[in-house]
């Protein structure tokens, strides 16, 4: 997919390679690179996924990284459904004087 100038995109870059981290950082942390994922508006006229690009973030910072996707969405959730949560909700409302059990 080709992104055009001004498109909302997501990039990735490595800010610090593994082994170059501060000496006080735990071993499991220092053994992996320090990475950045960010979103912003593409500055160049066009680019393809995988290319090195520069973006302008919503706060006006200009940063470079590898283009990952265009029009990225938020893909988080609150996990799987847990039936006990419904029971807790009903009990809490009863305690607080809300709905009866």
C-alpha cells in the first residue's frame, strides 16, 4: 500500500540497540533494543510500507522511522469476558444502594 503526503501513519524505529542501555538497567531489559512506535502525518510525497519515512506527530515533533501502516486503528480491549464480573457488579450496586440483587 502506498501512503501519500498528509496521511495518518504509524512508524517504528530503534532508538538504542541492545547492549547500549544504562548500566543500572536489569539484564532482561538491556538485552533488547529500546524501540519506538509512533503515529503522525507523512511528510514525504509518498511512501510504501517498509520504507524509512519522516512524520510530524500530533504535537508537532518530526521523527523518522520505518513505515508500518496507514490509517492505524486502536486495537486494545479489556480482555476476555469473565462471568464473575457481572456478579460483582450486581453486588456492588446493591451495597451502594443501587439496583437490588
